[in-house]
C-alpha cells in the first residue's frame, strides 16, 4: 500500500508540474500580436505589408509558439513520419533513422575497438601505464573539434559524423572496460587457473561476465554522450538527421518545429538510456 | 610415539596410545615437499627448509599462526604461487603450475556469482572433461551436488545461499573434478560453529568414502584433531639473539585417535585432551616469539 501510494503520489506531482509548465507557457505566449490590425492602413500600405511578409489581416501570434501549436505540429510530424519530398523536406522518422544509424554505426565501431583494447589494458599493468597518457590527453577533447580533421581526411560529411560519434563513444567504454577487467576478483581467476581453463574461455566465461556491469556502465555513458554529440555534429555537416532538421527549421524560423524536434531528441535519448539500463540490469550480479 | 622425525622437547607430555592408525612412510609419499622456502626479502625468508610428505588417502592438516606461510605453501602446491627455493612433487611429477589433478577449496568459496550452483560446478566439470555432452555433465553435477545435500538449491545463485551452503558448493566443485588430491585453504574459517560442525562431518564422510588425499589449512585445533591423520605444526619467522630465524615445520603430530572418531564422541576419547593440550601449548608458547 505504502509503496504503491508513493508511486501514485509521485505521478500526481509530476502531472502537476507538467500542467503548471504548460500553463505558464500558454500564458507567456498569448501576448499582443506583432502584426497589429490593418485598421487605418491604405490598400497600398496593406499590399506593401503583405509583400514584406507581415500580413496584417492574418491572425499572427507572437514569435514564440504556444503549446497547442507545438502539439498540432507534433501530431502532423508523427502521423506522417516517413515522407520524402527532396533533400530539405523529409519526414521526422527518416531524419531520426539517419541520426540513429550514425550513432549506432559509430557506437559499434567504438565497441569493436574499446572492448578488446580495454581488455588488453585491464589485463596488463604495462599496457595500462603505456596507454594512460594517450587516453588522458585524448579524452577531454571535444568530439566536434575533430570535425575539420575528419572532413579533410575522410572527405565525406556522413562518414565524418560517424567518426565523431566513434571518437566520443570510445573513451568511457575503454576506461570502464579496462577498470572492470582490472578489478576482476583474484579468486575467480585463481579458480580458472586451477581448472586449467584456456585463455579464450577465461576471457569470455570468467572475465567478461565479471566485468560486464562495469563495461555496460561505460557503454551507457558512451551512448548518452553520442546522442548529445550527434545533434551538434549534424548541425555542422548538414544533409540529414535530427540535428540537421533542427538547424533547417531554425533557418525556416519555424520555432514550432524546433521545439518539437528538441522534445523528440529528449525522448529518444531517454529511450536509448532505458535500453542500456535494461541491459545493465541483465548482466548485474549480486555477490 | 606420535611425533615423527622432528620430535622436540614436549613430545613426552603425551602417553603413547595403542594402535597407531596411519603408518608414516616418509620416503614413499604421494606428495613430496622438499626444502621449500619463500622469501619476499632475500635475507628474511618467511619460512625455509619445509619438507614433508603426504601419503595417498591421507588427511593432513597444517596449523600455525597467521603469517607463518601456510597459505603460501598451499598456493605453491596448487600451482598459484612459486617458492623461492625447494621442490614439490605429486605422484612423481614436479608441481610447476595449476593442474586439474589438484582440486582447491578456497576460504572465500570463490563461486562465480553470475552462475547458478549447477553452472558453477558444470564450469569445473567442463574444464575437466571438455568432450562431455550436456546430459553427461548434468548427471555428474547432480551427483556431486547431492553429495553435499544441496539438490534443492541446485538452480539458485550463490547470493541466495547461506555461507555454509556456498562453502558446500565450493567443496562439491572441488570433488566434482575428481582430483588426485584436495587442497583446502581454511574452508570453514568464515562459518559459524554449528554450520562448521555439520560441514566437517560431511567433508569427513566424503573423504572417507572416496579415499581422497587431502591437505588442509586450519586455525581450529579441534577441527584438525577430528579430521587429520597427521597435523603439521608451523612456527613463524622470528628475531632471536642469534639473529633472524625463518619459520618452518616444527613438528609433525600423528593423530592417535581411531579413524572412526566422530565429532560427538571426540572429547570422550582417550588421548584427546593430551593431543589437544599439546597442540595448544605449541601454538601458545612455541609457535611465535611474541
């Protein structure tokens, strides 16, 4: 009873916060309209105003869209996510698929490098010391700082985006894998030794499951960073993706669409994190 | 007399008991340890000149204070550590690394927490007989889990088991690979007295049944008297007036009590208190300088 009511109470409070937020948003955006009325204008003046993009007759709201408008736009985007009307007008589903594709590919490449390398560093104190300075210097570099080098060497904006994801996902995974592998309990390794377990089996059946929770933590952090970075990277390189969509809608001065995209980025990021939380739960063990 | 070659002054304390149980044959040992020494600082070895033998089917306990090198000796026998000098032979072959021929029960049970009891033991069985198919492995695993009475918990994770149950699984795992020799590193150290007694009985039963050769570290004098055919007493290294004297094997006590002894009647047996006092006296007055 007590536990259920806590969740329930939390849900009620969440709902309240949401309603307050929407309410405040609505109030803030229903100010006087910019366009003004056409009263007192001559026909020429009205014509001129229309040519300048300020139709005095149309009901124009203030610059910032109210929640209802965002909801309407969201519905429109979500109800037809996969249309493709040329390079600057693609459905949000297609944009999202491009972003997720880049993130997925960059992330997989980072995994392919970080996990074996992390194993090596974790197993060997020599390698740990040898690699440490490189990791320490490369880790704090903003992934976007690599962009010019990537564009110059890779000569392809799409591949450069993937490279940026790769370079930003690799560090948390590498560090956590090395840390997890180095921290595998001596006694489990001793058991494996006394049972004459061969190195491959030892790596996959003792060290990997023992270090898996730490490795998954690293992967979860990496995925979070990758999702942050992809939006910025796509704003830079353009073409496709949610980042490009945001930038494109900003150039269209469609704040409604920008807000929709921002919310969508948040929701997708949350889903990605939840996915990794589930994976993490699956490999966590109680001692 | 129940003290062999290295008998020292206090052996006369105990009256000889009739019918010695185990014939001591120092040269024909199944396991031979010769002149073993371990030094972390070159001029101050922790122990030196440790030699002993264990016969096939014999149960030998080693007692000594912390830091005297018991665990190091066991780890050398397990192949997990190396000695500074000296040699160990089992079954005529030198020990120079871990081997499936020697099963080890660790003090901290060392079960893999992400595997169930069945999987933990199957992991060992698969290592021993890689060519076995799953059904055969399962039958074998179940047999040894039944041996320690844990069939109802076979599909549980170690975290769902009590300390005693975990240690039983550790014992079952060591027995399951059917090693030529069993090495136990203070297996009951972390258990409460009641659980400890039960598992001692179980271990004794299994060892008697399988004629397993066992080398075991313990801190518990009664445990040693109950289980061991012979008890090795070790001294710590110490500073004396003549300089540093490394630790080593002070005495080998042959257990005179009948092998059919049980925990319940142990303290009623003739010679039990003499034996116990002898070992306790050693630990209190001779094993350590301070």
